[in-house]
């Protein structure tokens, strides 16, 4: 009994000593964390590429329930509608108390017109406008409540029916690669055999390098990370290997 009492008292003494040395900056990460979680995060995803590759379909199937709450069910013919202008949908999602304002920007596909020169212009202008808006908001008075509408990522759809990239793809991606993180997607991969998918991805990868297109690269993990994390990072990079596939 006595021994227990003594040990409890000595523990208490140690704690008070520590408290004396405690300034409070150890809680800084918690404060930053709490603030960010309270404010929530903004993420804007854009889809672009040739017409009819399934951009709108992918977006719809990924976020259908939340994005189009009030939609009426249409028959098959009515449902297939071509995107004719840049459209923006926003949805608030919450996961374990962390709020995310997800914005999806659907762009009209190109390649249908007789003259396709500078078909990327409206998309590039849209991205620039968002940068300008953010810059204006940052220079304004109410900087606390800025909504970040800048496009963070662009899924770029590549036709599964061509041999690698088409000249318009190269032009389009080169017009955007300095402005936004591009993730190339081999569209409608379900129409190809696994071997064809492999070959096409290889060809696309080669051409992306050949034309000097900068696509999104996973950041390298820190050298002091543990081995398991490094292995996971490597595996993830290997799996995506520059080109993802879509089959909605
Ligand atoms: N086989 C196959 N067909 C698809 C896939 N995704 C979409 N489709 C079909 O492709 C057609 C065009 O799809 P959309 O989603 O309208 O294509 P889009 O890229 O938005 O076209 P634009 O708005 O003109 O740019 C529709 O008939 C879809 O049903 C897919 O992954 N595989
Ligand atoms: Mg569309």
C-alpha cells in the first residue's frame, strides 16, 4: 500500500516539472489541423478531351447521386447529350468530419467541328480566369473566406481507337500542361483487350515523353519515411504508370 502511494506521488511531481517547461507550441500541429478541418477543403476536377469519349458519363457515374439530386430519369436517347459549354457542378462531401467542396468542370469535347484550330482556347481561358479570380480575391479585403476555384486536376481523355495520341491531343495537352496537373486517361478501355490496353498505354507514354508533355507525377516520398511506406509509394506509381484507363 505504502509503496503505491509513494510511486503515485513521485509521478505527480514529474508531471508538474514538465508543465513548468511547457510553452505550448507542441499543440501547433493540432491547431492547424483543427482550423483546416473546420474550414474544409476545395478540390476542382476537370475533364477534357475529344468528343464522345465518355467524359460526362464518367463524371455522372462517379458522382451521380449527389450531383444530380433532382434529375428525372430519362430514356436512353434523351440521356445521351453532348456537352456544349463548360459546366460546373459543386457538391459538398463529408468524410469523418472532414468537409470537401468538390467541383467538377465538364468541358465540351472537341474534334467535331470542321475547323478545330485552337479548340483548347476556351478551356485554357477558363483555367486562367480561375487563377485571376483567386489572385483578385487574395488581394481583396475579405481574404479569410476565399473560395478556391482553381482547377487542381484535369483528366484528359484519349481515344482508344487511334494509334496513340492524335495531333489535337498533343496540342491540347501542351496548351494546358503548364497551367494544370494533367492525368491522361485511356477512354473506353472496355472496348479493348488487355493486351491492346497495355500496348496503347505504352505508345501513349512514349509519345507523351517524345512531345515533352508534362503530366502529373506522384511526388517522391521523403527519404526518411519507413520502408513499408516507400514500398506502397512505389507500388502505386507502378500501377498507374502515367496513364489510367476508364470504362464507365
Ligand atoms: N464502351 C463504353 N462506352 C462509353 C463509356 N463511357 C461512355 N460511353 C458511351 O459513349 C457515349 C458518349 O458519352 P459522353 O459521356 O456523352 O461523352 P463526352 O466525352 O461527354 O462527349 P462530349 O460531351 O461530346 O464531349 C455515350 O453513348 C456513352 O454511353 C465507356 O467507358 N465505355
Ligand atoms: Mg460531355
